[in-house]
C-alpha cells in the first residue's frame, strides 16, 4: 500500500511539474503584457501586476495596424478552411469510393509529394504566383493553400471505413454522387471533418513563411507576419506591448480548441481506431 501511494504521488508530481513547464511561459507572457515597461525585469519577478495595465492592449492597436493584420488573418483563415473542407471531401470521396483508371497510381503520386519539404516549393511557388500576377493579393494567400495532401489522406482512410451498403441504398433511391456526399458521407464523417477543420485553422492562423514571401504591402500582411514586424521594432514598442500582441494572436486558437475539444478528441480516437 505504501509503495502504491508513493508511485501515485510521484506520478502526480511529475504531471504537475510538466504542466508548470508548459503553462509557465504562457502565464509569464500574460503577466508581462499587463505590466508597465519598467516592471518587466524586476527581481524577484512579479507574476501578478499591481495594478494591471489593461491599456497595453488598447495601445497596440494604435502603434501598429494590428486590426488590419487580424482582419486579414481571420478572412484568409475562414475562406481557406471552408474551401479546404469542400475540396478535401470531394477528392477523398473520389479516391475512396469511385473507380477510374489510374486511381491508385494518382493516389501514390499524391502521397509521394508529402516527402517534398515545403521550403523547396517556396521559390517555384513565388515564380508561379508572380507569373499569374497574384503577388500581394488575397488570391495568393488563399488559392494555393486550399489543398492539403495530409488531410485528403486522412479523410480518404476514414471514408473507407463507411459501409458501402449505405451508398448502394442511396443509389437505389436515385441519389447521385453529390447527394451521397451530402446526405450519407458528410453526416457520418463529422468527427474527421472537425479534426481537419481544426488542423487547417491552426495551420493557417500560424502561417508565416508563405505570407511573408508573397506579400509586400502592410495592408496585406497577416497576423504572424505583423508580429514579426513588431518584434523587429521591439525597442520602440516595448516587450510588454509585444507580449500583448502575442496574447491577442493566441486567444482565437485557445477559444476554437476549447469549443471543439470534445469533437477533436473524438475525431482522433475514431480515425486512429478505424
């Protein structure tokens, strides 16, 4: 009994230590964002500011066009997530359910592209976007980011687990492929759709390299690129304002994950088990 209690206590201690390591930097970021500049480097550090400087969050919207950066990111992320769900669902359905010449070879070719590092595609992508005349526009931020081979693969593997009897019954009732997707496949695939949407949201919200290379004007910058610009001007803006910007950029991800955590966990469990 003693050893069981000791092991349980040690387990809890390790878990609490790990949680402190993970949560500690985030709490320090929030604390720093609420301090005046002169109190940031005091020792011992003051975790709870007295009084908290809530005006730092209002200030950051005046010293940089943070509202524009935030709006660009929200718009681009929402459009890309919506279009990716549609395109990925149709492509995964075709690869999982339809029979056509070269289907398996095409799928293997798609999987092979996953081994190409994203950095290798930046220069050809920049040349292509310049040739299209899309640089510094919403087109370059949205259209090339719609597809995702990883998400197509994930949804295809999930669709393969859905019984074909349901499709055959829908075909007997006169349904075409689009109605099958809408009324049979999508209702049964809500967990994996939520998983793909959450992953796509996180990837687009934190996307940095592509917007940095493909945009020039300040009005087209996204939030992560804007934060990098603020970081280069840290001496003028101050570390407390930089931390306030980071908190603003992180809050939407935390809110989305909190709202979808049950579906997120269910999607991982289902896609893993099946």
